[in-house]
């Protein structure tokens, strides 16, 4: 046919401006620069490789799919520990090790972070028997803890549970008659009875603790200075007037009571109570004097840096 005009039409897939970096292959693997931006279909490969970083991608659906890095899969690694390498282009950033109960780690750009290594879900904290007396608390970080039995302590391992028991206390304990018990779980240390009866207290004699009713006393037939170790002053028959001095009323004696009991046969001689130094009785008097067979209580009250004495039976 003369003067015939042949029109050759060539069709190319349309690409947006964001796709100019993609070199699309209709068969096999597509080569891209970055994450693929084309929609995989009849004219586009389902698999792509980044020519710069070497990372692989695949489309999850044939049409309208999401591109996923093939390196983002969970990769199984040997050993039961934290991965020792830094993931490269073709290695996953999420790995699963080969522990009996596997641990899953994610690379955060600087270190491996464990997803399931909390004490409630990990196997990196478990006891193992090293020898008949030595046990190890395993740790995936390498910081193992070792525990050894002692002469008074035994241990029994059942699974991951290590149980301790003792005989005669955790260690050898030396006691005397003032202490009761041996310190073991069923026989704890305590203060021995030391022959005390109900309502008695233990009083320090200067050398040992002895049962007492709590009223250490002194017996006198003449004047004397009363010390803080005494609670009760028993006054016998006097041969003349007597003066009894009280200790200083201070913080340590606040609330302590001193009782004076006079039962002697004489009645003519006076008994005077004179507080220490410049201290006075609460009513402002410096001394208290009495005759006859009477008892008098004097109690220290120390407040605001000042000590005064309260009295009764006058």
C-alpha cells in the first residue's frame, strides 16, 4: 500500500515524581534507591533490593501491599545469651536466641534490649548446682552469683528453687545463762528468765542482770547524799537531825521518783530534803523538813532546760 502511514504506539507505566529513583523490573528482582514507591503488580516485581544499602524488601500483598524490609524478620541465633554482634545490612535487628525458653532481643541502635528478660518471664535467673555444696545463680549478662553451703547451713536445689535450712543457727553462736535459744528458725535468741518471777524486772547490779521489783533501795541512820541509782531511802532510828541531798534533776532523771520512808523510833530529830545545787521544789521552796514516821515522794520534772522537784505527803 502506497503512502501508508504506520503509527507505532509504545506504552510505558506511569510513575509519579516520587518514583524516579526506582528502576522497575517486570520479572525477577527490582533495583531501587530506598524503599520501593511503586505498587507491585503485573508490571512490578514483588521483591526489591536497595542498590545503596543492600537491604531487601518484599510486598506483603500482590496489589496495594506494604513494603517490608526482609531484614526486619525475627532471626534465630545460636547460644543462650545476649547477641555479641552488631547487626549488619543483611542481619535482623530482632533476634531469638536458643535458650530452653528463648529470649528475644531488639537492636536499638546502640545495644541489644531484651523483650522478655524480666524476672517473671526469663530463664537467665536460675540456680544450677556446680558441686555438692556450691550453687550458681545464672545471668545472661555474665554476672553470676555463687552461694556455698556452710558448716551450719545446708541447701537443696529443686528445679530453679534453692532452699536453705540451718541447724544451730546460721553460724556458731556462743551464749551464756543470760541468753536463751541458739538463733535457729525454731529456737530464736531471747533474754533468759534468770529466775525472775511475774512482775519482776531485771536490774543491773554493776556486774550482772538480776531479778528485781524495780525499787533499788538504801538503808540509812544518818544524813547522806542520795544517788540516781536509788529509788527508795529507808530511814532507821536517827541519833540527830539528818539532811538528804537529791541528785541533779536532768534529762536522764526526768520522771524518776525517790521515796523516803522513815520508821525509826525517834520522833524529835528532823529530816530535811535538799535538792541538788540551785534546784527547788515546784512551790518555790529550797528544802522540805519533816518529823515523825512518815513517807515522802520526790519526783524530778525536767523541761525547757530547768529541773524542779514535785513532792507529796507533806
